[in-house]
């Protein structure tokens, strides 16, 4: 375990399921992230008005699959966690052959750009692992745009292995290549 992970263990108590009252803030974070991408030239494969949007978050909240990290009364990040594997995952060479209901997937992890560099992404990954184990899912899968090197490197440092780089249309965005990763969950 890296030092960064251990520093942020107290944050694990600050995660909660999102409610409809959080919808506007989650959508605001999506927009702020897209603004940050435009300002910095960074591109993680998301496209304004296509993915993610308020309509991306709404059904996740309704299904109880959206989680937020709230620090000092402010939602600083969100992610969807469920068993739903994107179609592109069928093309991967996964290491672990387990039933779908024993696999947990994290989607649309985002941290408000105003809160970057505070370890909230690490904390979300730690929460995800614990949540998965609490729900009897020993295998974790996650993906990122292949050019999103900061996220890809973070996942590799957390022990994920690369299971494939899959060209696809993803969430309505053509010309994407996903880096798909997998690992066995560990209690954090």
C-alpha cells in the first residue's frame, strides 16, 4: 500500500449514496471537469453534452448506484458503482473468470478540479474496493480513455492489471479506445 492511500483512510467515512438533492452538484462537477480539460488541453474522452451529463447521473442515483464523497459539507467527487459491464468489456482478456454478479465496476469517477491533488481519487478507489467486498464481489473492473495517463497510472499503482485496449464507441462517443483494467479487491 502506498503512503498516499494510508493518508486518506479517514475519508472512507465521508462516502455516501447520492440522493436526488445531489444531482445538480454532480452535474456541476462534470461541467467543471470539462471546463478544466478545455483550459489545460487534457482530454479523458468525455464530451460536453454527450457524456457525462445530468442525465448520466440521474438514473444512477435512482438505482442507488451513485456515490459521493462529501468533505466539510461539500461534494467533491462522485462515481457510479454497479455490476454493469460495458459492451466493450466483452473484447477483453480478463484474468478472473467469475460470474457477473461477483464483479463490481466503477464508472464515471470524477473529482471537482478545485479539489485536485488532495487524494480524493485514491480515496474513491479505496472506498470502491471496500464496497465491493462488502457486497461479495472479489473482482474489480474499471476503464479509462487510453490517453488518460494519470488515471491509468493510478490504477496500475493500485494493483490493477491491464486486460486490453479496446477501440469502440463508448457512451455515444465514437473513436474511443478504452484501457480496461482488473484486480482482486483488498480490504483497505
